[in-house]
């Protein structure tokens, strides 16, 4: 047996021992998680990936034939790839957009508030309808941050939703009460971004 | 004019002024980003949302009729919603899975290496084919972390890909050289996770 073979064998043995320990940890954690119910997810932070992650979950849910609702608050005037895809290929998804453009484009607080309220009126029936397995509230956090919607009204609707329903909320900020209420919170940190290095936002990646 | 109305008007004016400044900043940043090319994205960190974000970008790209390749390294034996969806509804996506299950389930280093190499052989033709607009390499980082694939070989293939092609790499870790090469890096931090509070992983959300 060569030294190389011996060292490969040793590496394989160490690997196996490490993986056996890891398997025991993973199995114990899976065993311990025994509550079955829908979850409230908050995807926040300043990095790229919040809305796309929500749409990835839409794809997951559609894979299982789940009923999905998507409501987008504050979106640019530009069409996005996910919007085109959902409209063209997923007629079963209940899809609404506030459609007023970004706050810095409208520059109209009372108009934005009226649009936010009208959009929330599309959300409320979803959050009381147990036939929706997954509801995505894309960029909702800004509505709370700018006080376009009453925070307590939003929190109450989320807290009182059907037990089996999962909700994904995306956007920077959102406040500590929403974080507290959420079952899962992921904060997406911007370590670096192509845009800051002078690369244009990319169709099919950024929008 | 009541005090309330006056205070609302003042709020609206302040809002408008803030938004005008923000619009100037956003417009300047958009103006400065004038390079058009594909980007390399790394979605890393220990939080939930890396793979789902990659699949959200798949949906975006499909919205524009882009050509997409998806290769998944290290996946559980369990079917995932995104896998079912892509197989059933997106025959135009080139989709491959390593399919060996998690490293802690196989516990077999040499078998994992052979599987990783065979899977990489599916990736290489995509990374040299300009007809692919987007390539997702889901959980690739672990192949580098465990030294299942040669790091330099992976980095070279990514660096030398067609100029217009975007690539999304997901997974914890990945090493500093991959971070350096990537145009955009988002680190998804686990602030809290339902699983740790005893809630079972959820179909259509977690897998």
C-alpha cells in the first residue's frame, strides 16, 4: 500500500466519522421539530435575493399544486421577468400589483397611501382564506416603514391567518414587531453588488 | 385649516423633498452603471433563502424566454417542489441533479467525489455555451469546501464563461477566491428559523 493510498484511506475514514456525527445531529433536530403548521417568513436586509427567494418559494409551492397568492407593493414601472412569467404561465396564481412605481418616483405621499390601502384590500381576503397555502407580500415592509399602512392592522392580519397558511414578507426594515411575529427571519446582507461596480441591472437576474 | 391638515401637509411636503433627493441618488447610480455583461452571483450564509432565490431568478429568466441550465449538487433523497415544477412545467430548462443525497447520509467520500466529478461534467458544456443565459449551480460551494472538486478548475470555468452569461452559485462557505471572483455576493444570515422552534420543515416553503 502506497503512502498516498494510506492517506486517502485515512481521509475517507475521518470523513465517514465526521458525517456519522453530523447525521446524528441532523436526525435529532428533525425528530425534535414535530409541530406542523404554516410559517411566517421575513426576508429582509439590504442585499440582493429577497424577492427572488419569495418567487422561488412560489415555484416550490406550485410544484406541489398548492394555491398561491402574490401581492407586490412598490414596484418600478418596468415589467419584471417574474411578473411576465406568472401572468403568462401561472393563471392559477392570484396576482396583484400596487403598480404605482417607487416612492421616489411618485413623490406623492397621499397618493401612495391610497394605493397602499387599495392593495391591502386585495391582501385581506387571502389572509382569511384557508384555501391559500402560500401568500407572498413582496416589499410590504416599506408600507410599514413609511406608515402607509397601519402596522397593528398588518400584524393582526398576519397573526390571525389560517393555521396551515404560510406567508412570505420581503423588504428592507419592517420593524421589530414584525420580526418578533415571524417564525423565520433571514437577513440578506449585501457583501458586494455588481451594480456598484458599474454593471447594469440585468434582465432575468435583477428584474 | 385644522392643525391636523396642516401637519399632514407638512408631512407630505417633507416626504416629497426626501423622495426628490432619493430619486436624484437613484438616477445617478443608474447612470453610472453602464457596463452590460452577465454577472456571477454568490448566495451564501447560513440562513434560509439561497436556493429559493436562485429558483426565483430561474422564473425571472424564463419570463424573458431566456435559456436556463440548473445543476443541483448534494440534495436530499426527498423530491423538492422546485424540482417537480421544473421537470413538469419547464422542459426547456436543462436540469441535472447529483442525486446522491447529503454527505452525512452517504458517508462515502470516494463515492461522493465520483458523483461530484460526473455532475461537474454536466456543468462544463453549459459554461462554454453562449446560448445559456443563466446557469444555476445549486449547493456548489460544498463541493469546493469538501475538496470534492478542484477549486481552481471550478474558478477557471466560471471566469472563462461567455461574457453575456450569468451564473448563480449557492451554498454556505465557498472560499475567498470564489467571493473575490463573484460580481455580487449576498450573505443570508439566519436571524431565526422556525425549525429551531420545533416547527417541521414545510412542503412548498422549505422544500
